[in-house]
């Protein structure tokens, strides 16, 4: 039994979708969240710099007593999971494996689409892990770099976002995919648009809930669950405070955000 917090980080605020899923499934756990808003986006940066930033943030979360670390960023999970796991003594969970499992479970025709940042798609982590589980799977991957700024701006719908989505989704139309992995923590906010722009029968895989279930199982097995009867808290740290912060954070969290500290890790 352990009342220490679950540490979660993302390049920005998209990982709050994962924090929300964890709080819903594990209401007695406290969460400490770090959003690297000063250095977002990670999606177009080099593997070297993504690893460096991820290790810095992991050190910070450990200094705050994190009992487990969740890399709630697909880009950092794809490029820095192994390094962070080697660097700290607590369990470290990325978002890719839970998403891969959910996609394999969802597909019927073994044609899976993956969308993500340029760095995530270039890493081929989704593709390799899906094929390592079942080599008969066909994986079609597409980077969608403009989705992150559109979501940050709150342009979740409308003709421009639709036109961009249409271009990005074009390769999937001829490939008969039945499952689409949302391989970026910003993309769940585009779900209604993606549903309207794709064949309605395509299952959209968002790793937030599978990640929360994985954390639940890990805390239970390692007897690290909180024994508190009170609801846990969410403490949010960001590396840069910007005027739109509250609006964007609350959009991801679908609720109010109160406890926010700006912390310069540079
Ligand atoms: N949060 C990142 C991810 O899930 C997307 C934003 C970025 O490019 O940093 O890949």
C-alpha cells in the first residue's frame, strides 16, 4: 500500500487525457503531471533530444515521489521508453504497448491504420510491435503533424480541419482498414471529426483507457495501490505558462484544473 503519486508526463497537455482515464479508474490515487509546454512539440524533434527531455522529466517526477511513471506521450514512448526504464528504479509504462494490444484485439480483418507525429511514425514502433505480435497484420502508418496545432487551437471541426484530415486519411481509404490507432495524445479530441471522415465501422483506438487498466493491474500486482479512502489529487506542473493554458488543459481534462505550478526544467 502506497499513497505516493502516479507520475505522468507528456510533451504538453494531451497527456491529461491519460491522467483523466487514470483518475476515473483509480479515484484514490494522486497524480502528478508534468507537461513540457515550453518545449512542445516533441513530434518533429530528434530522438536524441526527446530522450534527453524525457530523462529530465523522469528525474523530476522521481524527486516528487512518483511510485510509477507513465509516459503519456506517444513520441516519447516510441523513442525514450527503454532509456527511462533503465534510468529510474520505479516501473515505467508507455502508451504504445497498451494501444497495440487494443488494436490487435479490435481488428477483424488484420488491416490496422496508425496516425501519429512524424517522430512516432518514423520510429516504426507501432508497426514493429503489431507485426511482432502477429506477422500477418498489415499496418498502414501516416504522420499527421498539423493535427497537434489544430487541437491546441481548438479547431476540432470546421472546413479547414476537415480538409486536412481528408488529406491525411486518404491512404487509408484504399487499404480497407477496420481499426485506426490514434497514436498521439492530442488526437482523441478529434474523434468526432475522424469518425465523420472515415468509414463509420472503423474502430478508433485511444490508448488512454488501456493505459489506465495496465496501471491498475501493475499497482495491484506490486501492492503499490493507495490505501487512502479520500479521492486523490491532481497536481499539474508545466514548463511554460501561456495565456491559453487553462482553456486547453480543461479541454483535455473535460473538467477544471486548479493546482498548477510553472517549473523551468531547462
Ligand atoms: N503528445 C505528443 C504525442 O503523443 C504529441 C505532441 C508533440 O508533438 O509533442 O506524440
